[in-house]
C-alpha cells in the first residue's frame, strides 16, 4: 500500500463544541485506547493535532472496521479549545478541516458555542457528525468499557435506555431546528444528506469504536478524491497560533494541508501589514508521547508533509496572524507566491464602510465570522483587525460618526490597559465576549438603550 500512501493525504478532522463538552477527553481517550491496544508508538503527537493511523483505528474499532476497505492513511484530529475560536481553521477557499466532529454533552444539549460551530460548519459546507458525549452520566448507566454503542445500549435497563433516547432525540431535534436532518448514525444511509449522531463516552470509551468507524467511512467514501494530492510539492498551510517559544522567539503553530515544508525553505506568511517573506530556521515537533499543545521538549525535524501539524521557527514573524495562509516558495517564482498569499488574504471578506463600529478578533477566521454576522444584522463596520484592542482603536472609534458607532466589539482578544482607560475617558463603549452572538447581542442591547 506504500504507493497509495504517498499520494493520499490524511483527512483533517476538526473536533468542535461548547466548552467542557468533552473534546479533549475524547481525543485523549482515542490516544489512550491506542496505548491499551499496544499501539502507542504508532500515535504521533503533533502541534495542535493528533495523527491516528489506519491500523490503530482498525485495532480500536475491532469488528466494525475491515482495514482492507480503506486506503486512506488514517485521520488527523485537530482539537479546538472552547475558549479559542475554531474559525481559525480556515484554508484557501473555506474550511481547513475536511470533516468535523461536533461534540455535544447529552445532558447540556445545544449551547452557544455549539450553535456557533453549526453556523461555521454550514457556512463552510463542512460535512460533520455529532458525538453525543457523556452517555455514562445517565443515571443508572452500567458501563461496558470500550464497547460499540448499540451493544452497550442494548445491555442497559429499559429505564436507562429510554432516558438516553430522550436526550438523543432532543439533540436530533435541535439539529433539525438548525436546518439539518439527523438520525442515529446506524440509521443513516447517506451521510451527505443526513447528520449521523454517535452516542459516546470519553470516560468509558463506549461508542469510540463507532465514532472512528464512521469518521473513517465518511472520509473514504466522500473525500477520497480530495485527498489525492502531490505531497512532495511546495507546502501550503494555515497558521493556528502565533506564539513565543523559548529559544526560538516568535513561532507559528501551523497545519500543513498540501505538499511539504522543509527546514531550508523560504516561506510567505500572511501578516498584519501584508505578506511576510522569511526563511525557516527550524521545524519543531513535540517529542513522542508529549501532551498536545505543550511547549516543552521539541525536537527538530527536516521536513513535514501534509496533512500534519508543525511549529515553524523563523525571523520576522511578529506580525503574522492566526488564520493566515503559509506558502513555501522553493523553486517557484517568489512574486507569484507572494501574489497568491495576497489574494488569499483578500479573499477573507470583511466589508468595511466609511462609518461604523470597530471590530477586533483573535484570528482572521473569527474576524470573518464576526463580520458576516454583523453584515446579516446590518450593523456597519468601519475597521476590522486581528489583535488586541489598542489605544489607536479607541481613537478610531471616537470618530466613527453616530453615537451607536462609537463602540469596539472585541472577540476573544485582550484589551490593553491604556486602551481600556482611554475608552472610558472618551466614552467609547467596549464589548468583549468569546461567543460571537453574545457579543453582537450585548451591542444590540446597547443600541436599543441609546435609541430609547
Ligand atoms: P474545552 O477545551 O475547555 O472547551 O473543554 P473540552 O470540550 O475539551 O472538555 P474536556 O475534555 O476538558 O472535558 C470537560 C470535563 O468533562 C472534564 O472534567 C472531563 O473529565 C469531563 N468529561 C468529558 N467527557 C466525559 C464523559 O464522557 N463522561 C464523563 N462522565 N465526564 C466526561
Ligand atoms: Mg479541550
């Protein structure tokens, strides 16, 4: 199968959902189950991502998966902390993820960030399934560690079964309220037309075999053609996070979704003031079995091929933006690659007007999502930028026209102390939230109050 592996890249799976609904626990469990299955060496830790190869998936899924049915190399899972906007996960022309798992706590149901995730999945037309998590918390539940979900559900008392089914049908109802026809995954024939709901527990691993089977089947069936790429070409990726790494200065946590990046490449990265051209100094990866998203003990690698996570160290990255594109130049024409990055930055549509509010967001993707929500609500935007709220933003907001425009909407970003003081002094209203629609709602309330 080596010949196939070279040309089929790993599908990228985003794990999304409301805070505390169990995204990280599910990924931990998948890694843990692999350890139990004696496959720990096969699981590789990546920057912001976990790669699970096909043989590990088939080991965990047991009878549910026949590995000979598949020729994709496995799955690359990207965890997205609830407080961080997963709209960072963008790539040229839309979503970075090929497919997504929307995690919903069966007790909590749909919550603000679940709805926000649904909006983004809809907008980017990303196929997804729902992991209805924490089924082990249904009162009276009898755990059957690691079992396929129908098996363990059948083994529960009538009372427990009906309690769980009620919760599951509530989730199916909420999906339908949001325009998605959905059903339990085992009743879904066409996963493009219907959303499959997979009951799982990240505590007991029940349903995890099903979850992996469904994800693998979905990617194989509907995405195989998109996975056929030339992984040896110049790398293309997306910045997940811009952060300082001890000994390396400002670095990029990135996902490479096409081609290969090498440690002697020159790259073009989207920055606040336009494309940044810089030479890679080092490509870093956590050492095996490190927690994802920890920053210690990196090892340097020579190259990274799609799809994979990597930390890129290079000079001049101070202005790089989360959500921005990365392109390797290698033997291509430098100005052509710069033009491509410029084009991609321009593609991120944020319409601004002569008068309007100031918006700030943590990533390009979230800026785009916030701006599209404001556009729907016909709220004009005068200035839109990635980054913390600074005094100059307050200066801009001051001159924004009508009193309702003298406002800054800050999504998942810090407000610098002097900016906060200045806003107070100049009567510029400051709105801060980690949930887009709550941010817009509090601004709406403010407008209503002014108008009354
Ligand atoms: P954020 O990253 O903060 O958005 O949260 P998350 O979605 O990654 O949730 P996380 O995995 O951190 O889980 C939150 C809490 O729920 C933790 O205390 C977990 O132990 C618990 N939890 C997660 N999944 C399950 C489950 O299936 N059953 C039970 N009983 N507890 C769970
Ligand atoms: Mg988490």
